[in-house]
C-alpha cells in the first residue's frame, strides 16, 4: 500500500477526498495512522469562509488538527516512540530557534507550522508524518477519541495555567462548547471551588450539568441575578456581549483569559478594569501542556469522551463540518479516517 | 457564671488547671466558648523544653492554638458574627500597620500576637476573646474537631500556595505527622498528579495509605530506589536527613517548602541546588488562607477528622501532650475544654 | 490661631475660600501644615463636571491630593514622626481589615477614604490631619513641591511594578502629561532600555526631550513609522485612539498598563491580544510604593520639579484649575496654601 | 592557512599549545576568529584540580568560555551574521528539544554542550565554530575584551532576573571577584537603591569603590555592625561563612541567589529562613540574557573593561591561570589568542 486517502478543502464549501502518496518519515519523524480527529470551530470557519483573519485558503488544504492514532513507522533517529504505540499529536511544530521559542513561549513562535492552517495540511487524512518530539504516547485508559481530544484539553490547561488557577478561586466559563466544557472541567481539576458555565444552548447546558458543573442560561438570567462574582473568567464563547457581561461582574484583582475567537475588537468596561485592577490576557494555543493534560485525562479528572456526539468517515467530512456548524445537539464531531 | 477553667503550663513538664475570670470582648472582639483544640508539636515542645528558640516560657502560659468553638458574646461594633455561630479561630493577630502587613504578608508581622507563644495565652481554656476579623464561621459540614484543625490546614494551604502547586506536579511530602498528612491531601486538592508521603512510623504510613496517598517507608527504601523525583518537596518532618535526601532527588527547577521545624541549621547539597536551580523557602504560619481552607474541608477534599486519634478534657492536657510526644499511634490529640 | 483657610468646590465651576477650625489630631494622627499641593486632572474634572463616574460632588468638597508639608502637631501615640518634620502625605487611608487590605492590595479596599474624592475633603487647605502611618518624612534633597509630587510618582512606580519592568524592556508611554512624564522617568529608573513618550502637544514633547526621553509626535508620525514595537505600554493618555494604536504595535507577550482615565469603554484589537498573548491590566492608585518613590526622587532618578510650571495661592485655586485645563504650556500647577 | 594554534590542558597543571586544523562551519554555523577570552574561576579550577565535581578532565581539554571575536566564515544557511562582524559567543548550546529547553530553561538542559566543560573544548584557541544562533553581533561601543566579558555579565543578569530586582531593593553582593563586581553593577542597573559588596581583598574592594558601589571589608566589620539588612543577597563568593553571615542579616521575605560555587554543602540558618520566609535559589549559567546584557554594556551601565587587569597571549595561558589563582591584584585576566 503506497497511497492513502485525504479529505481536501478546495474552496468555500467544497470538500472532497483524493488519493495521495503515503509520506515517509524523515530521520527525526514518525508516521502516524490517524485514528480519530476532532472537528474544531476553526475547521468549520475555513470551510464556511475560506479564511480566518490573515490566514487564507488559496490552495487545497487538509483540515483537522485534533488528532490521535497509531505509530506505523519511525525515522532512523527516533528513540522516544515505537511502531504500534497509540499516540496523540501536538499539531504545531515551532522553529525552536527564535527568541519566543528560547524563552519557552513556543506557542508564540512566528515560524510555527500548524496543522490545518494555510499553507500547512492537517489530519483529515489516513496518515501524517510528524517530528517525534511532538507525538506523545497515551495510556490505555485514554480512548482513541480522547487521544485526539487531548488537543482541546491542551487549550484548557493553558488557559488555567495562565489564570494561575488554584483552590480558592471562583471561576466563570463563558460558552459551553467543547472548549468551554473541557476548560471548565480543567478548572475544577486545578482546584477551583466553584466553576460555572454559561450558554444559551440547552443541550450544551445539560451536558455541563451532567459533568457536575454549575450553569447559567444567559438567555434566562443575568450573571448578576445568578449571583456570579468570579475571580477568574475563562472566555470561551468568542461572543462580545458575553465577554462584556462576564468582565462587568468580576471580583477585584480578577483575571480574564480570552480563549474564544470572535470579532476584530474586544470592548471592555474601562473603569471596571481599572478600579478593580482586572488582568486580561489572550491565550494562543498552548506550550508544554501535554504531560499535564495526559494526566488529567487518564485519571478521569477531565472527561473528553463525554464531548463526542457523532462519528464520521473520511467521505463524510462535509457532514461533520455541517453538523458542527448547524446542529445544536452536536458538541464534538469526530472524523475517523480509517472507517 | 463569671469564671472559667484554664490549663496552664507553669514550667517544663508542669501543667495544671486554674480558675480565671471569663474575659469580656472589646468593641471589635467576640467571646468564643472553645469546643476543640488540636495539640500541636509546638505545644509539646514548650511542655518538654520550656522554649522554642528565642521564645521562652518565663511566666505561666496557656497552650493550644488550633481552636474552634461557638460565639457566646460579641462586641458592640461586630457585624460579621452572631452569638451561637460555630467558628474557627485564626490564632495570630497582626498589627496591620507595618510594612509586612501592608504588603499582604501579615504572617511576617514582627508585632503579631499569636496564641500559645510567650507571652500570649492560647486556647486550652473554656473561653477566649478574639478580634472578630480573625474568627470565621464554619459550615455545618465541618465537625467541631475539624473547626479546630482548620489551623493546620491553613499551614498546608500556605505551603501549597508558596509552592505554586498545580496539575502536572509530582509532590513529595516528608513526614507523615498531622501537618504532613494534611499538607499532602492539600497538595492533591491543588491538582498534583502524584503525592507521596514518607515516614518511618508504620501507623502514620498506614493512615496515609488510607487517605489514598502514595507512601515510602524510608526505613526500608531510599527515595531513589522508590523512583521518586519530585517537582515539589513539602518538608514536614523537621528532620535534617529527610530534608537532605528529599532535596537530593528532585527534578530540575524544583521547589522546596520548609514547613517542619527542627534544628538551627539546614544543610543542602549546594551543587544540586545550583545545577538544577532548585528554589527553597521557609513557610511561616500563613496569611489569607482561611477561605480556601474552609472550602477544602467542607467539600471533603481534605479529611481533617481522619487525623484525630484521641480526645482529652482540660484536666487531661498533660496526657494529651504526653501521648503526642511518646505514643507512636497518636496522630492528633484533641483537647475539649468543655468536657 | 484656631482657624485656617480652605479652598472649597461648591459646585461645577465654583470655588471659593472659607474659614474653618484647625482640626486636632487623634491619638494616632498628625496635623500637617500644607506646603505644596499639585493640581491633578481629577481635580480639574470635578471642577469642570462635578463628578467622576459614580463619584458626585453633592456637597462642598475640598480638592487636592498631591500634598506635602510640615508636621505641626502629633497625637499621643505617634512615635514615627516629630513636630517640624517635612513630610509627604499618602492621601488614601484603607480600612486594613478587609480581604483586599489583608492581601496587600489596599489600593482596592472598598472602604478607603481618599482625599478630594466625595465625601472626603482634600488638601487645598492650610492644615490637614492624617493617620501618622500614611505620612512619610522626606529628605532635605526633596523640595517642597516634590514632596507633594511624590503622589503622582507613586502612580508611576505602581505602573512599572505591575508591568514587571526591568532592563531589556522597550517601553512606550502614551501621553506626556505629568503622569506620563513621571511614569516614563520611572520606567527608565527600572532599567528599561528604551523609553518613548507620545503626545501631540509640542510643549510636553519638548519637556520629555529635555528629560532625556524618546518622543513621537503622533500628530506627525504613526508609531509603526517611528519603528516602535514595545514590550510594555504604560497608557497615560486616557485616549481611546492612542490606546488602540499603542496596543496594535506591541511585541509578543507584551504588557499594557492602563493608567490614564478616559471613557467608559476600552476597545482592544482582539486577534492581536490573543495571537501575541498581550497582558492588559488597569492600575488603580498604588500600594506600598512610598519607600521606592522617595528613593527615586531623592537620588534624582526621577525629576519631579521639572514638571512644575506655575504656583498659585489658596485664593487662586480657580486659576490653577483653569490653567491645568486650558493652557497648553501648563504641565503641573502647584497650589501653596500658605502663600 | 589551514591550521591554528590551540592552548590545551593535558592534566593537572599542564598546559601547552598545539597546532590543529581550522574547523569548517556547518550549514548553520559560523567560524569565529577569537579576539579576547576572559579567564574564569572554573578554568583555574580545572587547571588546578583536573575536575569540577562530576566533570573530570580525562582527555586534553581546551579551556576558556568568555569569548568574543570576529566572524571569518559562515555556513550556507546563516542569514543572521556576516563575515567581518564583531561578535560575542554564548558558550553553551542546548538541545532545544527536551522539556527544559521547551519550557525556556535551556540553561538546565541535560544535553547542553558547554565550552571548556569536559568533553567539550573551549575558546583558548585562534578559531572556533559555533551555531550562528548563539553568536551575537556587538556594537562598536563594546571593546574586544568586553565582547568576551559579556559572558560573566549574562551570569549577573540571570542572577538579578531570578532575584526579581527592582527599585526599592537593598542588595548585598558577597564577594568582589569579577562575577561579584559585574553582578553588583547589574543590580544597580536594575534600579536597586543600595548595592553593597563584601570581600576581604583590599584591591577588589577598592575597585568596587571606584565603580561607585558600597563596600564592607568583612575582615574588619560584621555585616550587622555595618548596618546591612538586605532584601536580596547575590552570593558570589562561594564561601560558606559569607553565605551564612549574609543570610543571617536579611530582611523579611528576602531572596538569596547562590551564584558562587564552593563546597558540596550549603548551610543555612533554618529558623531564620523560616521565620522570615527567605527564598533561596541557585543560579546556573543563564538563558535568554544576551539582549539585555548587550544593552547594559553598550550604555555603560555596566563597566566590563574595568575588570581587566592583564592580557596574555596563547603561549601565556599558564601565566594567566596562575595570576588568576594567586595574584591578589588580578581581577580578570584576558587571553588574546591572536597575539
């Protein structure tokens, strides 16, 4: 077998499958047969709009960056992995030479090559090659889907780490999509005493409740009415109004982590930010989060499988993207390239 | 009733009960009828040696500083508490005017008045008066003994806070006495992935196991043999050898919090501290830890009642101190002044 | 002499002098004869609008909070000060009992009593009484005017402290008013390698240059054209456009401290804040900055006297306010109540 | 010309010059003609003892790691440097793949290859090849000797950075050797208000004075008598007694950075470390310090040339090592391989 099937985005709303040669791993790389790939909001956005901000799909692009699988070949110098190991893939490879990389902020590396971000192909593909240093073995207790969903968990760990979360914190997570639900569980694992999730989608709120999280349906109640005064806001909605409202009810010296992507502008209540000395920061992907995330998933402190609401083959990627966009009951669609 | 019974340390090894007038709370104070008081190692040390470093018992001293009880009277200006409330007492009252206090490090206030530290009397007493600001209401889910044992939990929270503990950390707690066992549980609540406790006392190690903690009996195995390489060492033994051994097996950039009190000198492996850039700091009492600790105890994340191995009346304080000192099965003796 | 003259704001645009009894210091207070008081933008704002946000002047108010003078009487318990000492006054007295105070963030104390903030009178007055703990002796090398202007220097120190400024940082200060010019000098004293100040007022930019600071006249050049890519932005203009422009040219992992007060809303470029993981925070007054500030002023690292462009007697407060508001050559007007 | 001269340490006390081929730079490397190399205490230690702790000289070793020079050839992929540029060399090349490197702590990389640390050769050599990423162009205002002495300045910057130095700090530097004198100047550039250096060598103390630093001759006066109560101790002596004495006089919440290398053990006053919550940490080399250091040297805030007390050719390396060891007037000996 020397070719593989790959799902390709050709333009706005145009996805089909093509045959490509299976790549060979270089000396420091491994070949991974992809088992499960989560569909992310950014995949949907590229499918719908053909771009995200400055990143424009101007040639065929393979989507998908929440990927797990099995190692099927290793390069000559690879000692950290073996053929047959189940793995999770960190989808961004930084340059490791620039000031950001040397300072430990490799997520801010201007030269990073990141899956499914033009011009770099992603993981809606039967196989991918990756540097071994960004492929992590996973324990048996982590399911195939969860191996892929470690990626959004890295996002959650990064948000909690930047928020310096610890016991004693009251946390508000705005938005009960996959990132919000995973981040909220992560916040609880960091010891937060009260973690509340907001949304207007009853399916998502119900899942939040099943996961043991506090909820506020912001179509029914304001945060103030719900008695929320958070020390930490983990903004996962990308919604301007939700951001404003959350910040406007925070406790003194609170921290806001902007995880959700939305418009070009964020508006904040200035006097509130000043008088209470709120700290606001963006979170961009993650760095050095994988060992923590693997522990959180393996110990069951974060339930990733609970996110999964549907599975799709490589020929059904369009259906997976559409469901993610339109179906209010879809939380996380999974693409299984081998099925 | 205008008098109360108080247990007084008169000199080395000399404790008896005397009658004293019940104090009246000043305008900003409350009167607390003491329910439970834990016996701390420092109480035992004063009983046995008549001093701790520069603190010398040169006049009669009431011991006991891990105290909970019920508010029985309140000063004219007190609005934060009501008569009848079950409370936990923070036993140190800082000056709130010095640079340390203004900087939020009130535990380092040189003018602090701390229970059972000469010349300030403690809580082996039927009643005490305290500024209302240092008396905290406790939830019904916290037992009387636990109301007192919130004090050593403040120590544990402070140690974890100074260690900046979070998921992803491997933690070694040296010493499975009450402080060690409480601190280890606290570390777990902070999200530490692996928490191991060391001791040589099988009773203590067994309790650690029952609490779900990892253990190493260092009379049987070295830390290296046990495969321990901690990111964080919470030193709760006060033992010089345990400190040296723990520091000598740490991971790079590890943090050591010196909680246990022991000799005049701590010896550390210099090249190891330098080559791995270990960070070592002392922890002295605590500051601003009470709301976190109440949450940890009320939610069951830290089990304080499991520490309790015996109860003693005010006339049996000497027995409580002796058991704490000599009986290997005693973990935490509780004095109940009202019984 | 038992009465003193006080300048009172009676309503929008209405200031006059009245006679009041000289107050007596309580046991922990001192009486200070005011030498110099800087006119602050907030004084001008109250004079012009009768309010700042929620703070409304609904009864006569004494303005002025940048005050220095000489101790003329001390309370019975005061040991830190003597009659005749030249002093600087910290104009806010926090409660020292709330969680913010106990955590060392007394600037966020909800119960603070702050000079010239309704309903608390300020320092355009011949005498004031203050708790001794908030009155600091100044060295002979600090002029009378500088003793008052230590207050805006506390603002600058707080901004630099929150920005964690150190050598290696490139700093942009937006706005060359007194706060901007003092903060920029403070940034240099913190070791920042390049400190650039922006404004459109040529008088202010010229003073910035005389102080050895880099300048950009943003009416003539964009920040991008001027080649500015700051690690730290100290926003001292309160201008929405200046804020947006400054944030939009920052380096990765940059920090923005919002010092200047302006509209109700701050708009920030969201993708930029996220992709570069900028950190934005408000600065509200200051806490524990006085010893640092006194050193910076006494050593000449920050030149406060250079700010002073005019002196006014107590009967000329209106002229001082008007010049501060309307005269482009006025940087800092000083009121001398004794002249 | 295809060969060069290299000074080689053959065993304890045995140094001679040999001819070696001039190396060729790989694609990402540059060839540097060495101009000046500072003699470091570690060079002297290898010369005298043939080892430093676990690092044993068991085959010929080229010493010297404080090196500057001129680029004479560049690899095919190098774009950051040009032939003819004056440069400073960072003498350690980390792996950039391990967890320490990815976390930004590349100084703790277990796989680092560091000049003059067995088995890696150093810079007492006419030429060396280095990855371009660790070779930095220097401004004309930096002398040849200073280009080499940027290396000890990186040590000083790292120490101050770990100490979180800023205005308001009182700093004690123990040991007035080259590292102490450079670190003390760096501390001043970080804004420290008082920087005092201790030693017993009058030549060194005199130089400290000329550099404008405070001094205490600890053969004449105790720190306590000298009124020293430091917030930060930068331990540069490697002397056990100096460390103990310095720590024993510190202010509450002080920080101690252990820079100097000495015995196997560091002894600290335990009660003092605990009661004052001192923070002690080792400093190991440095990471990401070069842009800051270049600024400090170029602006004259740190005077490196003042350290230089003698120059030696490649055939006089033994004399340079001996002077560094035995001559009390030698502060920093410089080897100039081209002379």
